[in-house]
C-alpha cells in the first residue's frame, strides 16, 4: 500500500495513476480481497454497509474520493465498506466541503455520528443536528422509505429480543443468550439498537419512551447493558 502511494505521488498525473493502479489486475486479486474481508469484520451486522447499515457491503469505498485526493487511494483509513447503492449511485464522487474546507460528510470510522444525527426511534427517520448531519442525510439518502421501514421493524422487534436474552441469561444458558445477542446485533439497521441504548441513558429518556415504559426498563437494565452493550 505504501509503495503504491509513493508511485502515485511520483506520477505526472497522480489521479490517473491512482485509478490505473486501483484497477490493476494484481491489486484486484491481492489487495481488494484482503481489504474487503478486513472491512467486513468491522462492519455492522452481517457485513452491512457502513453508511446505510441496511444492505450488504460489497464495495470498497474511498471516503475521500480518488478524484479529489489520489494519495489516499491506498490509505487504509480512507477505506469503508459500502453497498453499491450508497457507493455507486448516491455518494459517487461527491465530497462536499464547508466554507472553511472541512469535509461535510461524517466519517463513520472516526467520528461519532450522534453528534450530528439524531434517530427518531418511533418515526425511523434521522434528524440533522448540524450542517454536516444534514449533508450526510442528503448525500446518502438516509431517510429513504426502505430504510425508514427497516428501522421501524428493528425498533419493534428489539425489545422482545432483549427480553429473550434476559430470560436465557437468568437460566444460565450461555449458548441461548449468545444466539439472541446475535439476533439483536446482526439484524439490519442495527444503528437502531445503538440509538435505543444511547437514548435510554440520555436526558429526556422518560419522554422518548413515554409510551413504552417496558422498553425503557429493558434498555436501562444493568444486566442487559453490561452483557449486551458493545461499543465497537
Ligand atoms: Zn448502503
């Protein structure tokens, strides 16, 4: 990777050399599979897209596009796993900047999206808290209908799954508890589960879960939080 980056830096037209190298047969055969499998291990759920969290992540996306910064073509921290819709149809080569030159898209691998985006659990929609949140929603179509429906399903199914995990844990059935934990975290749009835990511990939780006191109790249960809440 470092060798390829040096090669790009020394090229007459770095952008073209970067594109050429990225598509080179040996890079496709040897570099892409290793990158894809490493990213898949870090992706949410069952190798879901790091942007929408819903579809399978199939493409290696350059967060900062090759067109804009060819020197980051082989930079590990610039690679994300994305579905083809988010990568090829929505984000494409877009990389909007603020007036001060800062990127407007949130990098999900190094930034906390909750600073910029609030998930309305009941509605299944993302609400922007900052300009960067607004741009991220717009570019990735984070409020497209299919994602909203998926998030609503996740919000509905998660409390019973938490209850099942709790029962298995009380019975001391480790395998059963682990099977429920997988169902909870490996469902599509697992960002909903993260948001549920996050909002249950935040100020205003009583209002957010006013109609669902049972859900709030599960999300605040210390045994559930200790056993299930994963930060990674
Ligand atoms: Zn996606």
